[in-house]
């Protein structure tokens, strides 16, 4: 194990302790917890998305857990569920059995774009069957998944404690829907696939609406692949875990 990854694991270990201590009572209706680790799951409904589900080893000891939903980019589309783990949080979860989230990573079929209704079916099923803290649901995605992170987050700001779109483009006309949602956008300054203005425009629009919870990281001399540095940085996960949606049960 490299010293970089060792440091990553140590920092997330501290976050794991906080996450476990912050847990609420596990819902009485929850089904038996799936086995620890990351495993493929079949679609919940006909025509729905298959997905990778990660359960931390320590989830057996905690009451409820933060949930992260990760949306991959165009390059991982298709019918190979293992492709979901090539980048981002599922890649990190495969390396760290105590990655401090329940993690859901759906698979988008070839030539399709993310369907919010299908994603919400997975989310609501997870809330019914897994020990998830509804105040700590986080959404992140890269490239095409970053676009969908902006879109889903703006459509349903009531669902998410925080968003982290990476190399994604949002619609500034919808930015006011995110005025109260913590957002950390990350982008390469030399991205010629999704220009960094896609993140700049959203950050400006959110602030113009009076929002003060958005932040933007621009990586110098970096192209479209902002996801490698973004998802390798423990600071992103620690920031997500620090966010909580206080009105989740209102």
C-alpha cells in the first residue's frame, strides 16, 4: 500500500468513526444487511438500472450510515457492470473495505443518458431496505454523471445533503434551486470536452441567487480527467460527511 493511500485510509478512518457515532436507530423495516464489500445488484424494476452496492465492513456495528450515489461518465456505459468501478468512489471502495459510506453506483446502458426517475427508484428502495441516514445522502458524478448530478440535485434539492459534480455542466436557469444545498464542483482548467465554464456558470448563478454554500476547485493544467485528483483527495469525502440535511424528516 502506498503512503498516499495509507494517508487516505487513515483520514477516512477518522471520518468513519464520526459517521458511525452519528447514526440514528436502524429502521425496523430494514431487511438483513447485505454482505460487506462491493457487489453487483440486478435492477429493481423492469427497464431499470443494475448497480454496484458497497457495504462497509463496519456497517455491521453501526446503526445508520451516510449514503453516497455515484454516477459514472459516458465511457463506462454498456452492459459490463464491472466498468462502474473503473473510476471514482467505487474504485476507492474496492481498495478500502471501510470506505465510510454505503455506496450505490448504477450502470447506464450504452447510448443512454441518466433517467432521474430510474435513479430515484433505486434511492427509495435503498431507503426502505438499508440502514441509511436520510439526513446524509450525497450525490456525485463525473462528466455525463456530473451533468446528471447538477440536474437531479436541482430537481430534488429536498433529497440531498450535498452535491459534488466533477467535470460536469449544469443549467444556470435552475441554479436558484440549489441556493441552500452545499455544492463542491471540481473541474480541469484545460477541459476541452466539458469546458470549465460549465462549473463556473453554476457557481456564479448559485451565488447570484444568494447561495453561500457552493465552492469550486479548478485544477491547473488539467484536461477532462478531473476525477482522478478529485476522488483521490480525502478532503472531498470529509467535506461530504460534514454536510447534513436537517429537515430530512420534516
